[in-house]
C-alpha cells in the first residue's frame, strides 16, 4: 500500500444534537454546511472542530464533533470572527487609500473591532467615510481570504522585506520567539500575521460603520510610538447595521451620566476630583434604599455589620498582597514623620478585606463560632487612569457591599451556595433576569501570579465548582482569571439593551488565612485554619447604580424611586384637601412631592413624566367633593379613581413586595 493513500477513507462527524454522519476524509466545514442546507452554507462563517473554531476551508481528517458558526452564534464567537475579518478589510482599505500605512494590532472587541495604525496622515471623520466606501468596494470584489503556514524565520523575512512592517517583525522576534511556525492571512495584496480564523472571502461584509478615532501606543506602552486607533463595527446585512445604530441611539438616551444630571441623582466636579462622584439627595435615596434592602436581607441570613477606616498602614496591604499586586492602580502612599523623625506610610484603602481579617483575629475563635459573616458597605479608592473613568461605572472612589465569611473547610461549599443564592435573589429583585456566570480559575502555567500552593488552589477550585454545580449555575470557565488569592464566581448581567456588565462576585480564599495567621480551635482542641469567602452581590454600589440607571432608563421601581408620588392639585381651591392627601402619604413613609405651583395640570403631569415619578395623584373639584383621588401611572396613564385608603393600600403593597 502506498504511503500517500489515506488509510481512513471516511470520518465520523458528530453534530451538536448528538447525531453522527460519515463524510469523506478531508471534508471541510463548508462541505458539511452545504450538505445540511444551502442557507446554512451561505450563513456559515467558520466551524467549531472539537470546540476550537477554525476556517471553513480547513480539511477535517479525523473523527470530530463539529458545529457550524454563524454570525448570530449564541456565545458571540461568530461576531468575533466577522469583526476580526472586518478589521483586516479595513486595514486593506486604508492601505489602498493611504499607501505606506503600517499596522499594529487589529482585534475584534465586544462591540466591533479596531486597528492601531502608524501613519503620517492624521485621520478625520471625512476619512472614515472614505474608508467605509472602500471597504464595501473590497467586499464586492469577493476576494478570497487565504491562510498560509510559514516558518517563523521566513515570516520575519517576509514582513521585513516584502511587507516592510516593523511591528509584525517585532512580534515575531519577541512575543513569538519560541514558536516554530506562524500563520498569515492574505486577501489580495494585503497580508497580516494572524492566528485566525477568518471569513472565507470578503463578500460577506455588507454594512459597516467606522465610529471613532483615538490615540493609542504601540503594545499599550506610553513610552513607545503613538498610534491612531480606528474603531468600527460591521454586519452581514444593512438591516443589522440599522438596528445597531438605533440601539446606539437608545443607549445614548439611557446614558447614566446624562440621566444622572437630568434626574438630579449625582454630580461630578473637577474641583472635587476626577472619578469622585457626589451623591445628590435623590441619588442618595436610591443608594440608601438599596443598602437598607441588602442589610435587612443579610441580617436575616446571619451577617453582622462592621465599620473600618478609609486608610490603613501600608504594612497591612503588603501583608495581604494587595500593595505589590495592585500597586499600579493605587494612590501613592501617604508619608509623614513622627515626633522622633521616623518615617511612616499609610495607604488609601484599596480593599476592605485586610481590615476584616484583623477583626476576625482580634480574639480567639472556636469551631462552634463559625461561620462568622462580617459585612460592611466600605468605601475604597483606586487610581484608575483618567481615560478609563466613566461616571459611576468606573470611578476612583466607590463603595463595595463587602462581606467576608470565615468558615470551617467542611462548611465552605454550603456557605458558597448561600452566597450564590443571595446574589441571585438581589439580581432578581432588581429586574436583572439574564445572568451569566464565569468560573474564574488560576493558570497553573503562570504560578508566580498567585499566592498559596498548587494543592490549595486545586482544593479551592474543586469547592467552588462543586457549589456552582449544586446551584445549577450555567457557567463558563476562564483560565487565568482568578484573583491572586483564590478562584471566583463572577456574575455577568445583561441589561435591557443586551449589554453585559460584570457585577456580583463570590470568591473562595485559602491564602489570606495563612498570611494573617487566622485560626480557630477545633473540636480536637487544636488550632485550625478557617477558609474565607469574599462576597459582594452589588459589587461596587456606584457601578451597580450606574448600570441600574441604564437598565431601567431611570424608570425605577416604586420602592426605589426618589420621589414615589407627585400630588397635583388642579386648582387652588382644592389645595387644602390635596395637602391632606400629601400628608397621609408622608405619614405612611411614602416619598411624595406636593406641587402647588400656579401652572396648568397638563404641564404638571408632563413634568412629572419627564421626572419619571412613578405615580401622579390628580385632585380636582370632583375628587375633593367625593374625598377620592384620580391616579396616573408613569408611562401608562390614567388608572381611575380611588379612595384615600385604596390609594394607601395600593402604594404600600407595591412598595412592600418590591414589584
């Protein structure tokens, strides 16, 4: 038998539904899609082979589980492949329009793609429109996108001499110095160093919008060359682009910074400092209501409150590891000399946990005392880069709903499950129904990033996974994304516009008990190490409220609304009765405003609607005579007439149930 003959004449392909079919060895993803249906083949972008996305043209020569990837694939891999290819098409368009341009990185991102560009030309909005048109022209050429494997040394020569691209040469000589071969993707005269996968040809791009130009630095290093970063987004149909642009407009209307100003919730002042929000009275009500809600729920679940200072001795954070691990994102130490001239240093608190550990170790603990659940709404400080600040969502001073649970190892899984249950309860109450979870584990190949031994990490990850499975979480695993002290479960919510936000977290920690020499006396009379759970359902109060503002578009549920009811008398002669209604609401703990301005009722109603006040109580002559009220609901309109008792019962029931 000749060595060139493929012994395996066929391969067994298993589909996502579990069904299998034989195909000739060397079959491609496109062939398989075509065998299922013409439309699937037309929509196919790439193919998952045993869980790894590859080009549609790659031959499959062994039995495999496959899944055809389309643009609307549920885990976004289709969009990422499409947008990554769009970034290459944009680079080709720029190269044709502006010869001599050099290219840095060009990845897909959560909402589209970007490319870092080195060019003497300063790009502007007019250029973006020209590049868009050139991209669509390239798409119509239906240029085949081809993958080529190349020895690293040959690739260095190619990018140095043929492409004359010093950035790719640097990557090959530095980042990829230990790699024998690399892949290059070609489309027409354009080529890029890339691992792929990519679209089979350029024709699938039907609509594009380049959105922004910003400054970047080569490899993110401010000491290196300054580059221009062009952002964009692309779609396989014009309809999808129009939907996306409408989505963007809606997002602008919901921007928490815009609504925060309009609804008088918070303010930002350069005189106070960037990233340090001030809570105005109405915003403070929302925050205090959320805090009261969680405090009461925690009280029911056995948590005890503590308070800790805003600064601490630097040695405390060195001991915990927060100072060396997070020093780049912390404010500089506060240094002073005592009466004897000795220098001492303090740090604005970057995390609450070291303070809580000191509370735990303040007295002897018994196995009977555990678990101990300490909780605090503790304010912390991070020196975020100015370009990363974003209102409440990314701030330099923020308050965490921080809790630390100190438990025995045999209690750990149960306590993690309880923390998960509380987090899910909080999200459900606030109307976040679409929740993903991410199990963030350590990277065994990069041990210097983490404290503790490999055995400790394996145990912690086993415990966290057991809890996640018991709570039936549908999670994905992120290798290398754990905290330096332990694995974590991160909760990612989708808001009303489908955007993802990482909010709550639950983390297991075997490392800090060692660093702080924490112990309890076991039933055997000997000292033992507790395990710590770090837990924060809201995460950052600022970030959570910022996301909540955008999720609800400022239309808060009645129990959270800063002003719950606007009492609107129609004429001056019914004001006395209206004042009685207003006082009844106040006496029952309902936040009500009394609008006695000499304005027409239509204007009062419009302004209450603009202010997003949940209920309006309209009182005219008829209502005053019948001792009733006319009730309106924000965005719904007239709900009819109610007695004062019915009004009170209706509002208090909705507030109590947090519906």
